[in-house]
C-alpha cells in the first residue's frame, strides 16, 4: 500500500471532492481492494469505528505531506481542516508502533527464500491496517522520495504526486491538459 494511494482517497471529480472513505461501505470496498498490502482478510468488513480511525490517520498523513511540500502549497482539498503538525506526527508514529513486526521466511519450491515483515500476533485488525498505512507514510517521508513529493497545481486537483522527471508539473496528463486549457482560456478572455 503506498502512502500516495492512501492520501488519494480524497480526490476531485467534476462533481467536486470525493472521499472514498466517506462511509463504511466505501471503507470496506477500499480495504478489500488493498487487503494483501494491509495484511487483512479479503472478506474484510469495516466498522464505523475503524473507518473513523483510518480517516483520522489519513488526515494526519495529509498534514505531514503538506509540511513535506513546503514552501509549496498544500492540497486544496483540506488544507484548512488538517490537524497540527506535532499532533499528526505523534498519531502516525503511534499507529506504526502499535503493531510489532516479525520476520517471516517463505521458501517456495524451486525458488529462492524470501523474508517478509508481518504483524506480530495479537494485533487488532484496525491496528494492523493503521500500522501498515502509517509505515508506508513514514517510509516515503523519511526516504529520498520525499524530495520529489509535490501538490498538483491543476485546477480542482487535490492530489499529491511524486515528480518523476524535471519537466513534470502535474500528477497526470489529464491534469496537465486541464491546466493548459484553463491558462489558454484566461489569456484569451483577459487579452
């Protein structure tokens, strides 16, 4: 599970902001789609309490992303509603620490052995989900990819993305097209 996918559960559509995790059904569908990465059963069923905990963590990660892209602007989706930096940092670290990881050795027939980090026994499903998400955010923010983290400046876009090459300005070709069309419209309307 990538931290970018997690924070992108809030995105803009033509109808306005969309939150994949806005209700229990959305959280259940999203959890099932990412069950392997989150270390949960494919038949996962979210509760309102779990959904609230995951959304709270997402807002904390978005606050850390906003800090990481400074002095550039934060995402316009929720910059005015994000928790404070210290509170967000504490929440992400606590979520990651809540589930101890253990090494697991797998050795498929005819293949080389592999080591995996898996949650230790006794962790609740909510704790495992939040630990996986928090760990992904920590790895991105503490690693070299953080320097490439950007907010998409396209009109109505609220996504964060990793800048892959020097000329990349937007999160996608579609956003680039919208930005150029908006710029063209304003130049000809005002000109």
